[in-house]
C-alpha cells in the first residue's frame, strides 16, 4: 500500500509537468527532434483511476534529448491539472515513451468531456520541438455502431437501441419487446417510395414489411426525426446526456418512418425512455447501412 501511495503522490506531482528536466542545458547547433507513432491507447480516457491510457510515441533526436514534457490542451488552453500523467524520466537520443518511459494518462473527475490534445515537447539544450495527438474524454453517453440491412445472414433489420444490438429475421420475433428501430429498404411497395428507411417497429409491422412476418404481440413505438443541418462533425461533438436532451426541440414533429441517406443524423425516443442520436456512417443503398448510436438512458 505504501508503494502504491508513493506512486500516486509522484503522479500528482507530475500532473502539472511530466517528463525530464535538465537544469543546465546546452544547445548544439543543427539539432532536431522528430516524432512518430504518437497515440493515446485507447483514445478514450475515462475519468476513473483504473482507466489509464498508454501514451505511445517515439521521439528521435539528432543528439540526446535532454528534456521533454507532456501536457494536455483543450480549446487552446492548458488543462494538464485535470489529468494524471505518469512516466519515468529518460534522457536518450531515441525515447520510446511506452517502453522507456512507461508513460500513462488518465482524466480526473473534473475533466470536461470532449476532444483534447496531448502535447509532446522535446528539448535538446534550449531548442524546443513539439507535436501533438488528439484523444477523447467521454461523457455519460454510450456509443456503439451496428450494421443493419436486408442480408439476413449477415445483419438484420431490427435494432435494440438500449443495448444496442441487431436482430435478424430468425430471432427478431423472440426479441420483439426490445426492438426499438428498424432499418430496411423499400422497393416502392406499401406506398413507401424506393429507398432506405428507418421505421418505428409498430409502423414496420403495420406496413407488413417482410421481416415482421413472424412478429406477434405489439411492437414498440419509437418516435424520431431528422436533425436538419446537423453534420457528422457536429455528431462527434456530442458527449453528454444533457447535450442530447437539448437537441430534442421537435421542430416539425416526430415521424414513424423516414428515408435515410449517408451522413444523416436523427434523434429518437424509445418507449423505455432512452434518447438516442442515430448517425448513418456508411451505406450501401438497397442493401445495408452502418448506424452509429449515442444513447442517453
């Protein structure tokens, strides 16, 4: 326990400054440092003490790297005090941060969800060289992707937003109570123009879509609508339940089905009380689509 506490105290000390320090640097002319393989793995660092991210990267100097620091920035500001960075001081020409320095990072509870940048600063004498890599502090949303479509042996049309999970024809009837959304292609029958669509399960059943043929009982009702002028880049900035809730402004009224295309973003509410953002991140028209979900329950 004493050893663990000592390490933690050391870590808190380097939350503000991680790396090495040479108090009397010299600055040989013509030196440089190159950076390669920079990454935080995994790139989502949760604000719990057990969720360390490994800091990967190789700094290669033309002579010995006498000092380096690791700091965290968000929106142009230094927020390093909201993170714990642990590493071992290494002064070499080539510094492998994962192997040599055993560098790690995690977010304190005060870290704000969103994209951050880990700044690598290396020095040879008084000359300074920098590079950076992005990582994410997730919020309280659950994010997952599922592939849905008409090829029942590979995907399925029926999606459980709360799990999330995908169900093919062979097992969708047995899981009808948890199915919240359907992704299917229309050939123009049942008054639905040709194209790929999202359906509320009750609407899919009412229309007699093929994959609902074995369904018995009452399917769930999910209401949703497309977010206008809402891009994938905007989807990537949503990290919290509060952000999702703020998007439900219901400007035109929810719909039981809607045509969907690559890049579209929808917001949905399920009977179980979950609110979900639905982003069509990949699509083969008439066959399948990748649906990326951010779930707030």
